[in-house]
C-alpha cells in the first residue's frame, strides 16, 4: 500500500497563457501548501508537461492558439495523451451556464470563477483530488460521471439510455489522492 499523500506532495500543472496569472496561481498554490507547480504557457506545452508527474491540472479557458476547452478535450480524447484521467479544474472569468456545461462535457472535474481566492482554489483542488466518481467513456463523452449523487435505494426507471450499458465503459483505475 502506497503511503498517503498530502497537498504538499502533489504536482499541479498550471496551463495559462497569461504570465501574471501564472504567478498569482503559483502564489495561491504555495499559500495552501502546494510545493510542486509546473507552468505551461500553451496547450502544446501543457500536453508535453503531462508526460511528467502531474496530479492535477489548473486550466485557463481563454488561451491562444488553443483554448482551454480544446485542451481539456485533447487530454481526455487524444490517444497520445499520457494522462487522460488526470483531474482538471477550469478557471475563467466567464461563467455563463453554457460555458459550465461545455467544460463539464469536455470532462473537466471542477470550475472556478475568477477572481480566485485561496480558499476557493483549495476547495476545488480538494474536491477534484478526492472525487470518487468513476470515469465514463462513451462514444461522445469521457470524464467523471456527471451524476454526483448515488442513491443505492433508488428503484425507479433508468433516466439515460447509457444506464442500460449503451456502449459506455467505466474505468476503475483512477484512484483519488488525499488532499
């Protein structure tokens, strides 16, 4: 059994094209105890960084030339992705409901509205790292199971076609870290 890991032991990849925001995120992460921060200015650099130790990705939505949403999809869907199950937390100042839904549908684990506080960031990191939802891989979705509540006593009808198997598989090898 591997020893328990704490917040000081995790590796966080920050994918953000704005240098001052990367500096701010590094400071906030340091304030909550994260010592290992890897910075990537582009989606391409972020994909390369995923080849090393990465336990969590903090990802900005608005980047050029590839935005954060496209990066999240690459992490989840690309056969070349070294970590398709890594927890991803999306950061953005734009929180329209369609953006939150698009991030969820891209397989993002959490969503944080800018401006960011250290407490909110720690809450989202903790939630993403301890998320016990299984990963679902279907024809048009890969990511944490969208259903957050499990009701073992539920006896009603299935709500989704995929509940009848529908071609989905569940990956059980995504073991959460302790935060």
